[in-house]
C-alpha cells in the first residue's frame, strides 16, 4: 500500500479538517498533509468487481499510518487490521460512494446497508476532535457529506 496514492477524507461541514485515527478511533483533525494518520488508501484492488445495489463500485478505506480499515458494525464503526496479499476483504470493510453532489461531495455508504453512512457525529458545528461514525443517510446535511481526494489537493 505504500505505493498507492494517499487520499484525505474531509467533511463538507468543515473542509479544513480531515479524518484521522487517534487513540483507536476516527476523529476530525486540522488538515496537515505531512500527518500520515490523515492519509487513507481507497483500495479498490482487493475488492474485485463488487458493487453496491446501485452498481457503484465498492472499496475499503485503509489508514496508511496504522494499516487499519474502517469497519461497519451496525451503527458502530470500528477499526480492524487490513491484511495484505490475496486475502478476501470482509464485507464489513466495504463502502461505496453515493451520488456526487455540489462541490464533488457525496455520502460514503456502508456497502451492505446504503441507508447507513459515514457521519461527523454531533451535527453542527463540526470542529476538531469531532467523532466520525455511522448514522442514517442524511444527504442534505453537510456533516454527512465527504470528499475523498489526493492528500495534496486543496
């Protein structure tokens, strides 16, 4: 994964913050391209041709610093080691993107349940150390919309 393009995950509600892993959980932190805990790999390769119910391609989100992937467990989001090689990726590690909305943002959806999405928990205002978790789909709220772009793209 070291050779893959590092990405950042930012929330529409506060674009100056990126998702990062701190103390075993995902939170929003001040954007810093040199902070490897904010670098994510959007891994399509190990997923193969899996798609969601709407035909959108599935992927895993793996933190470059820890090697851990985001895992959905109902309304809980956990982190789990992401295996190398040719091992199968568990369905709970798979996500898909919803429709692109204004500014290129979209929901990041749990593959097995498109009604559940990544969410900056607690609503507004979104600030540093806001927890990132899973909640019901809310495509009209900025705290539920994300962009996954190369780490150096502003």
